[in-house]
C-alpha cells in the first residue's frame, strides 16, 4: 500500500530512547516553524506599511518608461527628443518644470522647448473646474470639438438645466432635489476622501453642480407654473373674484344647486381685476375644470417658442465658426440662407404666437383666429377661408413673401456653393500649371509651402485625429454636391422635425404635473380626509408611502427621463446647427491622474 515502514526496537529501553529522539526532533521542527512564521509576519508587516508607496513608485516608473518609449534618441545618444502638444498658456510653467528637473538630476544639458510647424490637427483642450467639468463632459459625450471650434459648454450651463426645469417644473420636487445637491456640494471633501468605487454614486456625485442648477431652475419654473406637489400658492391673491357674480345677481343659491360647474364672466365688473397674477399662473386655475385645457395650450406654445429660439441661437453660433476659420463662403452660402429659412417660417410662427397673446384680450378673445390654420394655409396659399379671420392687415402679402423667400433659400444653399468650389479648384489648378511652367501638367514641380498656407491647411484639417499627417484630398464635384444636398435636406427637414421635437417640453411637463396630481389625490388626500385620532397613525403611514413614491417615481424616474430628453434636445436639436465634434481630446501626462486611475487611454 506504499506505506513507509520504520524499524521498531525490540527492547523497551531502546523504544523509549527512540521516542525521546522523535519528540526532540518534533520540538525542533515546531521551533523552526514558529520562528519562520514570526519572520514572515514581520516581513509582511513591513511590506504592508510600504505597499502603497511601492505601488505609486511602480506606476510612476511604468508611466515614465512608457513615455520614454514614445521619444526618439538623439544622434549623439545623449538626449531624447519628444514631440508633444501643450497649451500655450502653460508654456512658462512647463519651462520652469524642465529647468527644475535639470537642476535636481544634476544634468549639464539644458532642456530645449521649441515650437514647430505641423499639419497635424491639434487636440482640443477646454480648461474646466469642478463646476464646469460636468457640463463639458455632457458635450464631450456627444463628440470632442475640433480645434478652435465653438464650444457649446458655456451655453449649456444655462440652457440644459432650464430645459430640464421646463419639463420638471415643480418647486416642491425641486426643493427636495436642491437639498440632495446641497448635501453633496457641502460635504464634497469628505465624500471625495471616501474614494467610492460605486459607478452609480460616482455618476451622481460628479454631476452634483449640474443637479444643483437643475434643482434651482426647477423651483423657478415651479413658481411660474405655480405648482408645488400639484398644489398652488396664493401669495399675491387671485385676480379673479366670485362675490361680484352674486352681487350682479348672475349667480344665486338655485344656480349653485342646479349647476355642477360655473364659469366666471370677466365682462362683469369686479370679477377680473384687469391685472394678471404678478408672478406665474393664477392660483384659481388649480380649481378650474378647464385647467388642463388652458395649461396644454400655454405649455405647447411656450415649448414651440423656446425651441425655435434655441435653434436660431445655434445657427447664430455657427457664424462665429465660419468667421474664425475664415470660411467666408459659408457665411454667404450657408449661414444667411439658413437664417432666412428658419426665420421666414418658424420665426414667423413665434411672431404669430406672441402677437395673438398681446393683441386679443378678454373682450375680443371670442373672435381670435387659429394660428395652426393660418400656418397651414400659409404653405397652401389658401386665403379663401372666411371662418378664420386674419391676424393683421396685409397678412396675405406678408406670408406669401415669407414663403417665397424661404423657398429661394433652399436652392441658395444647395446649388451655388458646389459650383463656386469647383470654379475655385479649377482656378487653382490653372495657377499651379502656370507656376510650374508646364501647362500640359507633366513633370510638375513642387512649390514650397509658405507658413500662411500651412496655417490654412491646419485650419482646413482641424477635424482630424492627431498623430496622422493629412494628405491633400482631390476635389470631387460629385462628392461635394452630394454632401451639400445632404446638408440642405437635413437642415430643411430638421427645422420641421426639431421644432416638433421641442414639444417634448410640453409633453413631459404635462406628464409630471399629472403624475404629481394623481399621487396627491390617490395617496395624500385619503390620509387628510380622516379626522379621527386614528387618522394620526394612518397619516404617518400614508405620508411615508407618499414620500417613497414621490422620490422613486417623480424624482428618480421622472428626473432621469427629463434629463435624457434635455440631453437629446442639446445633442440633436441644438448642437447639430454649429457643432461638428470630430476632434480628439487633449490628454496631458499627469502622475495625479495615473495614480487615481482617471487617466485617459
């Protein structure tokens, strides 16, 4: 059985001596094992004390050698050459750091920092702080901007939380969100020190300032909607009064008993004060049976106005890109027709909405025409509908001119630019042949490129990726024409679809308000109706359920939904008017980011 056989002495004395020897060897082995474990424990204890610093040293050494592998060796084998991108504003700090490194290392060779001309597209670097970093990350998630391209992040700081708040307008829910955001902002140092690895928590914490602004704007729009947990504030007193209806004998006790719903008549003196509610919506709408009809009309028109203004602002920002990159042909053949098209059609729609709001009062509201019918008839050139009165004099002439002007802008965008680019290309070819002295085009001589042409080439290729030289692309009229046709169709159809897309502001605001009202009516209202002593206990339980449902549904789910919709409105409807986002991010070498594990690949 492969057992080890040991000899056993026959006499008892020999067996005792053998047993004593075995026990002695066992004690010696136990002593050795104990000392070995003690020594190993001391070594591990000392290693544990230095493990963190060793890990940092290993990471730094690995990073240093990785960077050295990217450098070139000088012909003298005494120094290395590195080609790097660096912000011009940090040039002085970089030179001082190189000089300090030379002094500490005892080197006799001074580092040389020289700027060189290149045709590679530079990386994009947007300097941020802890407040603006979250908004810049939202923009970069869509695409990192080209070098020197207009950055949407500064405008997103205001427009993003505002559009979110339009969909999430409730000062009660905004106050709860504000408390959560303030807690993260006030305790950010202690929360950062914990170095949590939970991705969901880190996502919320990284956007703490974004949540803070969204909460503040939600409270602002909540006061405008006069909505707090589906209830209204009556701070300034309603502009509508019921008593004059009884004084005028329009209402009496029999009328109240016979009618479930009564309508206030603003024509009766004293019913309407003549001045609207000072701030926001009048609280009397909270008890009106036609509240939903009024709010639907108000929020729908407001969403259209906000959306069109937002898109026009995006088109205006494209002008600054054209001016900076000196693409003046795009100003004449792209920016101007784009502005004409959107202002002639959708800018006019905003004008009609505001004009109708201002022109028709309570006395003439019965004869107010329909904006929707006017807008449809504007495209059909149908002005024979006598049931829909015109908004103003000479409306037919104005609308016909605007439609024709908008139609002219389409071929203006589509046809002129490709032919001008082809003419410029042919002119450049003829000049090149004349300069080379060979009109036939054979044995062409390379013309030295000037510094100006290098800069121009760098601007033209500002959308590429670093590390790759850009070859001069051959001009293809077919590709240029197709690209311009795609841009024209996308812009013209996009103005229509994007305007309709902004109606999500109305839809989500309505959904949020209705969910809040249902939650109050079905949960909180039932607890408040119980007037007995047992109602205290019932109210305690019901309020707990109300709080949990409010946080889970209206704050988390509805808040996330409004956030995603606001994100889409900025990425698709706003940024596509001026932002290409085809660049690459500037990722400087940083020991801090390498140690923290936040360094970009």
